[in-house]
C-alpha cells in the first residue's frame, strides 16, 4: 500500500510530500493491492486506518473505489485513527471483488492554525495503513512490532512569508 497526495480533481500526484498554507484543504489517497486469499486463508474484509497530525482538522473520506469503481458498502468511523471497513465477501461467503484488486480511499483535511511552520518538527504528517480479517476471525499484521506490518506517511509542509509595508 501507499499514501500519496491527489489534486482537487482526484488525480494522483505520486508524492508523499506537498506544501500548503493555513486553511488550505489537502487531498490524499490511501491505496493498497488487495487479494481474496492471503497465505491460503480467505480474506473477508479490509480495514484502512488513518491518523492525522495535530496540524490538521476536518478530516473526511470523499470516495472509496475498488478497481476504479466507486463503492458505497464501506463503513467510516471518525477518530484517531479514523477507520474505513470494506466488506470483501457477500452474505453467502462469496468474494465481491476480483482475486487481485486495487483499493483507493480518497480523503481530505484542512491545515489548521496548530500546524507548525517549517520543515523541522512538522505536525502535519498523515499516517495510514491497511489490515485485513480472515474467515477464521484472525487478522493480518496491525501492530508495528508484528512481521509484515507496514504503514505509509504523507507530510504537508507549511511555510510563512514575512511582509514589510514601507
């Protein structure tokens, strides 16, 4: 998976760093390649986690797609981390998506007055990761100490300009 920025039209920028001003809306996408089976075990749902730095406010999920098609059968829960749960099977236990699928979760947040100016000690870092659950109730790696755990970060840099009136 990876986390990168997108422009206001949703076009992926393939960068994990950008710049913004106070009050600007920052758009980003959390993406992962998903599969129906992991190590021979049936995957029944995927969960995406998103943690914003203190320099952001008003986080929202604007769209979720699987293989480029927008879906609506996901559950979003606000918080830190915010979560998006995507069911991967139907009530009959059949997979809803192709064996190798691409999940994209489009999100946005506003840079607030708590954002630290400059490159050092930035508090506008956004971290995201995916986890999955198997049909036996166990889940994939969701702890930084577990083998296979992987998270992605994207950082927005905030700069200041001094104006002198003469």
